[in-house]
């Protein structure tokens, strides 16, 4: 007889095979997806659905990635199909200049394109055995900007807790300055000319199965899965 964990793992692998396209998106080095062939693609998770447990549960990851993110990709593709002049543009390009997107699909691109971009980064901003404190130039920059890592953690947690309804809290690079900000819904800092380095999704679908209405508990747990190597790499290349 298989255990519950083994059964969940089998289900996870099956879901991954069905939900994830063979096309993968290179998000760390620039654009997180392009419509060059007429379609954006759902990126595969860089780890198993249960890799972030006990902080983020496998069922949440399965639904979050395979249902919510997949829906953003589907709806973004529909929007781009209705505006052929957007063919070949990356989601980065679309979000950086929303005013150039035809008005008839602008809201769809803003919402679904933002959801695709934000989540494509979000999966890589986390890893199994993550957490701790950032080192190197990023660690020094955080200390200078926020007084200490503890000061940074407190400010980002506060921003995430105070997001009204659905949205994100971010560590961004604004010019040469590190700042903390929040965005509503699936808006992205790149639409404001900023570079997102680290972000936490505080839509209820990101945590409700495990934490219910206790968003602060989810935020506290999330710091244990941050992939500081990825964040530091984004900062060094900025």
C-alpha cells in the first residue's frame, strides 16, 4: 500500500505532465516569454510541487501553477491573437510600454501579461532549502537601504500584509536605489520602469488552502523559501 505522500507525489507528477508544455521560458536572463510563434508558454516549475513544504504545500503549488498561471498564459495568448501587431513581442516589452498596446486588448495584456510575468519570476524566487539572509553586494545594499536585513524583512512583511485584496509586495531596483513597494492585482513594477528583484504573491490562491485568512503566517513562512541566489543574480546583472 502506498502512503499518502507517495500518492500525492504520483498525482503531482501526472499533473505536471499534463499541465506543463515542453516549451520553457528563460526568465532569469531577460524576457520571460515571447509570442514569436504566436504563443506564450507556461514555464515548468524548477522543482517538485512538494519541494517547498512545509512552508508552501504541494496542493497549493499544483493549483497555483497548473491552474492560475496557466490561465494567465491562455488569456494572454488570446489577447495577442486579437492584436497581430503584437506578434513577436516579449511579455517584458508589452508590460514596459502598455500605452503602445492597442486599447482593445490593453486591459487583458496588463492583467494576464502581468500574471504571466510575475509568476514566471515568482517560481524562481523560491527554492527548496531557501531562506536565510542575502550575502555579497546585495546583502550590503539591503543593509544600506533598510538599516539591516531585519529592517528589510519587517518593511517587506508590512507591505505584503497591508495589500488590500489581491496583489504583490516587491523589492525593486529603482534606478540605483533599492525600494519596497506593493502593486495591486497582477500589475508589475516593470510597467513603472523598475526592476523587480523579489516579490511575494499575496493573492489568496497563493496561501489560502494552508493558511486560510492568516496572511501574516504565510508571509512569515515564505521567507524560509526565498532563493537568494536568484535574487542576487538579478541584482548583479541590473
